[in-house]
């Protein structure tokens, strides 16, 4: 069997071939590296922003500090997600622990909403009601510039991984971010993109505060940062929810899998195929096939077992079930 790219693995490597195992391990390691880089960058940025928020008294800077601390905590959730999802299958989890990635990524998305968005919006509203003066704007600009550089490094790493995977799956970059079954990659990319937008907004709020002498633009900047985080977190929550309840494979992936099953030895035709994600780049396959010839029941059972073993040699297939089609079932190909 052959299946398309990391998301939709390309169909040039036979199922169970060593190049595919190496590719799966490489992609998984790249995701871990992306999260670690994001964690280090966010921790440094959060500490710098916190100091600047205390010195300047800027509402936008405080919102950005809260945002970065929330992102730093989220990276811990994402590292846990990546580690726990890699645990092998066992008697109580025959399809592995892949869905744990979506559980812990969901925690990270909810944390981003509750802490990052909630605190930023609340503080911005409080600043509008009870404005406080700010000063030492040079400190704010220096910290924002440093933060932009660090966040850009993290974002470029996530973008590089997304573009490589999107190219293999023949998707555009943003589409791949939305459809990828890897929640850690999606979260880091989205959070870093939101962070860069937030930094630009915060810089505008600080500048407007300095020029006008009014804290209102700064407070509005804090609210805008919070709204950006709220939108990003809601998108991440929705995507994790979809995978937790059982996201079907993309049509392109399903079509490639159908062709691959039909091409397997002794398969005359395929009448049913279901592919469902059970973790990052991990699929559960169910198929009904019409076997060539007219063999005794024991022989048919062995042939079906052989097909299942062939399918699960791929690191992208966590489990497979093959059944025999009835004669009246129409072929899918």
C-alpha cells in the first residue's frame, strides 16, 4: 500500500519501506525542534516584556508580556503533547496514544484564550476606565524590537517546516496549517504569527501614547492584542476538537490510499474504505475488498490477515481492518 506525504504522504514509497520510516521520524523530530525553539524564544521575550511593562507602565506592553508568558506556558503543553503522543500502542490503547496530542494542544489553546486574550482585553478596558500615565518609551521600543527578532526566528522555523510539508502534500502554506494533523506545528505557527502581529499593534499603541500623551491608544492596542489572541485560540480549539471526535482523511489522501489498497496483492476490487486520524500523521484504515479467486474460508482469513499486516507496516497507519466484500457491492474504482 502507498499513501500520500507527511499529511498526505507521497505515493512513491511502498508501504513499510525504510525511507518512509526515516521520513516519519524526521518529521516528528522537526516538530519537537520547532516547539523547543518557540519555548526558548517566548521565555526570553516574556521576561524582557515584563521588565519593560514595569518600567514604562504601558498597557500594550503589559498585554504583550502576558501574551508571551501564556505562549511560554503553552509550549510546555505542546512538548507534553508531542512526548505523550509518541508512546507506542499497548493492550489498552491498540491504536497508540496519538490523540493525546490533541488533548494537550487543546489545553494550550484554552490557556491562550483564558490567559492571553482574557487578561489583555480586561487590562485594556481597565486602562480606558482608569488611565495611568506611561514613560520611558525608549525602553519599550528596544524591548519590542528585540522581541520581534526572537519571535521572527521562531516563526521562520515553524514556517520552514510548514512549507516543506505543504510542498510534499501539494498544499499552499496556510491551507496546510489548517488541515495538518500535527497540532503542535499548527499551534506554534499560529501563536508566532499572532505574536508578530501583536508586537506591531503594541508598538503602534506605545507610539500613539507617546505622541498624543493620551493612554487611550495604548489601551486600545491592549484590547486589539487580546482580540487577535482570542481569534487564534478559537481556531486552534476548533481544529483540535475536530481531530478528537474523529477527523476523516483528506480526499487526496483517501484517493491515494484507495489506489494503494486496490493495487495490493490478491485484491480484485475495493468496495469500502474509511480513513480516520488517530494522531499526528497516524491513520486508522478500514476496507472491504473482493479477493481474487474463490478460496476456502481459512485461506481467505489468512489472506485478509496478510493484507492488514502489509498496511500496518507503514508508520502512517496505526491500525487496519480488512473484510470481504459481498458480490453485489459496487467497486469504488
